C-alpha cells in the first residue's frame, strides 16, 4: 500500500489552517514528494448539507506538490484512501460534530500526529477553569457541560478502540510533556504493557514555533512601530460562553482602544500597525481602525519590527517574548469575563505591564520605557519552560520532519 503524508482539517478557510505553521509546511513541501490537505468539513455531524469545495482556488496558492482533497461524502473519502496508508496532522478539534470523522479515521487506520508547538496558555487555562466550580453564566454552564460530556465520550470510545489514539504528540511546553509522560494512563501501561490506554502513544519534546521563526537569518529586526495584536472582539469562544456582544459595547471598546493607541503613538512618535486575528473580518474593522495601518496573516513579521507590542491574549505573543520586545497587556470590561480571565493568566505568568482601558491613567514616556524594559527580564523562565527545549538548538520543525520520516517513511 502507498504511504502518504497530510493534514486533516474541517475548515472553510485553508489559508487560516496553514498560516500559523507556514514555515513547517514550506519545509515539508521541500522534503516530501507530495502532501495532501484533506478537508473533512462535509463529513461533520449536525451540519446543513451544503457541500463546500474551493479546492481549485486554494490549490493555485499552495506549493506545487500540495493537493487539497474535499470529499463530498464517505464514499469519496473511501475512494481516495483505498490502498493508501495515511499519516496526518490532526487539524480539527475534539468536538461532538467530529465524532463521525473520528470513526472514519479509525476505520481507515490513519496514523494521527498532534502538534502543540505554539503556546501552552490554553492548557493552563483549562486546568484553572476546571478548578473554578462556580459558573454563573447559563450559556457558559451549557458549554462546559457539553465539553465534559464530549471529553468523557472520547475517552470511553478510545478505550474501547472505536476511536484512534494519537501516534505522536509534538509539544514545546515542558509542563505538557511532563504531564503526558506522567499521566495515569502511562503509569498503568508501564505496569501492564498490554493495556494501551494512554491517549498519546509517544510524546516528543521540541522547540516551539517561536524559536523556529525567530532564530532564522534575515529577520529584519527593528523598533520602528507600535504593533497591536488583535484577538477578535467577536471571537467564537466568547460567543459560546457569554453570547454575542452588542453594537454599543463594540463601539465603546473600539473607541477606548483607538484613544489608547493614538496616545501611545503620540508619546513615542511611532506609527501603529493593527495585526488582525485570522477570524476577524478585515472589511468590518476598517471602519473602526480608519487611521491605522491594518494587516492580516503578517503578525510575526510586524512583531519583529515592533518597539512595543500591545495585546489582550494571543498565542503568538511568544514571538515577542522570545525577541524580548516590550509588551503592554490591555484589559477592558467590554471584553467579557472569559477574555479578561485569559488576560489575567498572561499578566500573572509573565508579570506584564497591565493597562485598563476603563481607567485611562496617564502614561509617561521615560517611566513607561524603563518599566517595560525591566519587565523583559521576567521572560527568561517562560522562554526556558515554554519556548526552548533544554538549550536544544535543533529547530522544532526539523525534529518533526525527521521523526515523521524515521517513524513512517524509512526505506
């Protein structure tokens, strides 16, 4: 049977699915003869039967040996996978609507690879949220209950071998690696090797995406601008937990934010660049950020040229930390409880300079620069535990590719 390598997604936007790991996929295109992006969006449960297929559009924008496959149904997937052994990155979530996909992955014996090389924030936040048993919002209560039921079902179906375990998990955060290796499942397997109950068969500690990106030559580093990293005011995670924010709240937030960014721009005599979140609508934001430069899918490039990076919560802030950029952490009551909890997590973990848009306190050029510069010394622990693997100088993407070749494609 033919061995093939690929990525499994359930996405309306292939560019978004590939963007965060752009460097890894570029290197994959130079290493493997072909790479398949298999979009399983038409196979999700509880979805309206509106077939999605923009393969021709996206294929023209990918490396020549990348091919997008979007099966319209189970028969088309079967036709593609027959006589093939697929090894694939898992690019979709453990949600109820994906249960049919999990069954098909098991049926076709797809070898799954899980990649956690960007940020450990969600991992830590999940653990903290589970400790807080008081849930006041009924929308959030329903969401948490649904996640708990889904989690238990996945564990149960994996235990009974109806869902596949993850073959290899590549992770950059030492805490995640240690937790996986010291899990109850791993401890039981050491005593009873015939019991295969751990969700991850193998854990590989690697350097993070930020390390990979920020240690490459020709980074074009500067301190020319102030960069705001957007995290999408109307992000789906917020809506699921708290409902969709109203237009009055939205206008208040953008007015506060514009005033603050203009203040920073005037204090330091630097232009402001807005780096939009992949889910933020570019055209809609133009009416809110009319006076600033706006871009999308170029956040890392702009962070390299930043004098100050302003953000709420974002995994890509690791790029700024690794480059020891000055960082301002913004809070606002308009963002909702979920977002502010995430902001608190980053502030406490890194000891960041915190500014509330609701308070509008005065800022001084000299004192602010001095305080922000001093705080960069707090980054060392985070870099050591979350971004770098024990002073290992091998790029994470190289370790991923070399491991995949050795485990699955060795002659």
